[in-house]
C-alpha cells in the first residue's frame, strides 16, 4: 500500500539546511497497523506528512497503491488524499465555528456526496464513536476525549484506506487515550491501514509493528510478539 524507498527530505532556510529524513525505506502493507517512534525532532511528523501527501520529497520514491506519487502536483495530491487518507492530529484540529455534525460532514462536502447521503454517513459514524448526543455542540463545548472522537469520526467518514495519526492520544488522559486507541484498533480490524506517530510505548503496543527513528533514519523495526505467535500458528 505504502512503498517508500531511499526517501530524502531537506528543509532549507537561508542559513541552514536540515536533512529531516535520509534514505528512508518503509513498506506498509494493506491492513497493517504501524507505530512510528523516536525522540523529538527525529523526523516522525515529516515522514507522516509525506505519507499523507502534505509535503513533497527531495529524493527517492514513494509508491501509494503501486502508483508513484512523489511527482504529483497539488491538485492530484489533494484528489488522492480526499479519497484515500484520513488524518487524526494530537490537537484535534476541529473547526471551532462548526458544530460536531458540520465538522464531520465537511470531508463529504469536499468529495461531492449528496446531502441526504451525507446525513446518513455522518449519523452512522457519530453513532459509532458514541458522540451522536453532542451533534449540535461546538468543539469548545466538548472534553478533549470527545473532541478526539469527533476528529476520528471526521477522519473515517469518507471510508479512507489509510488513517494517519500524529500522537492521537498526546493531549488526552489515559482513559480517553485508551478509548481512542481502541477505536483505532477497531478500525484497523475492519481493514483500515493505520500509521501512527507516538511517544507512548503503551500506545505502540496496539500496533502490529513498531518502527523506531533517530536523526532522520529508521534504526530499528519490531513486530508485535503476539502477532508473531499468531502467524506461527497459521
Ligand atoms: P518529530 O516529528 O520527530 O519531532 P519533525 O519531523 O517535526 O520531527 O522534524 C524533523 C527535523 O526537521 C527537525 O530537525 C526539525 O527541526 C526540522 N523541520 C521540521 N519542519 C521544518 C520546517 N518546516 N522548516 C525547517 N525545518 C523543519
């Protein structure tokens, strides 16, 4: 699904050049749940943004569903994002002026889903994340945990193939954090590929595989032990 080879990313300002990612090789299979870990500044968010086609690359190749996308212009990237990728951020990134319902409806407006259909889809996903009773509230009227549930609903309402989550529990207490992790696990079990950046070893345990980064490089990969046992039994 995601096939990255020899990827370089350089940030240039007038004075300095930062090699944010260097010769990254990363393959993510359809249906996989991957956690990306590493110290602050090692390039995790940069990598996630590149996977999400929010940023371009300076070298190497990026195949998404076997199509080379590294040379896509902004219009083609936006098109691919709209239909394939959902984002969940640490700071929720909901639009304060829109209600819960309207926030979740927005991606469907962008993808030209008719109004009646939108209603069905939004309500179904709000039910699923158990926030239907707050549909007419504004984000600021909700707890952090509720806001992140709305953000997950917004990310999944278009039924994306991949969810990219950047420290999705970073602003949540452990109870709400666990709830979000269980939601992501459920989505993964129903076939959605997930790439999650996290600082939390606890959250990383929900993933099938952990990739550890340092100074713009992948230095280690670990498969989840339980999963390995399951694979051996098959
Ligand atoms: P992480 O998510 O692991 O904390 P980042 O991907 O945010 O790391 O950053 C990787 C490196 O790239 C850091 O050295 C950071 O300072 C640099 N960097 C990130 N974004 C920019 C930017 N827009 N301009 C310049 N340098 C950047």
